[in-house]
């Protein structure tokens, strides 16, 4: 019974992690494709000076893409950055809800078909809360099952070590 539980948890962990990674990757790429429109959406919240809209739109988009890729390969730190991003997004959405804004959240870029169907910030906030449940599940798995994400340093060291072993074997 324990083996089935560990096996299920291992795959549930992977599926959840990769699902979150794909969501972030898609979201970031969609925003990069429409950076100008995304910067207009950011401006609609009124939290950022006009001159900072494009840089912030680019930074958020690139951060989402790199964090999504990090989650896909289970790179150390990517889950923490994902958590920070989601807390930030939920805070901005909460601010928009509090202020009574009826605007697109910009979550999946300017051509977001979801925004047309479910226009409003409340739905995006609830969706982000569900994503946070997935993040909490990943943290729980890491503690409960001692899941260790990859370290960039260890990964490079292993690659260099394997390269050295291949060169020694060829000589």
C-alpha cells in the first residue's frame, strides 16, 4: 500500500509541477508576444508610472517564462519564485477588485480568449487561488516525501564530470 501511495504521489507531484510550469510558460510567452498590449493592461491598474510600463511588462513576462521552464525541469528556486509571482498577482488582482475595476487581468496576454468569456478580476483571483493550492501541494510533497529539486551548480558539475569521464574513456 505504501509503494502505491509513494508512486501516486511521485506522479501527482510531477504532473502538478509540469502543469504549473506549462501555465507559466504559456502565460509568459503570450505576454511577450503582445508586450505593448500587456503594458497597457498593467497601466490600467494605475500602480506603475507610465515610463515603467514596458520594462515591467517585459520583466514579468521573462520571469514567467524562465520560472515556467525551471518548474518543468524542477530547478531549485523556481517554486519559490512561482510562489512570489502568484502572491504578487493575487495582490494586484485584490487591489483591482477592491477599487472596483472592470478590466482584463492580462493573465494570459492581450489575446486571452478567457478574458472575453469571463471578463473580470474575481474569476482570475479565484483561478490564482487554485494555482496556489497546487503550489502548496508541491511544497507539501517536498517536505513529506523529501523531494529534492535540481541545483544548477550540481547539474553543471555532473555534466562536466560526465564529459571528463567520456574524454578519459576515449583516451
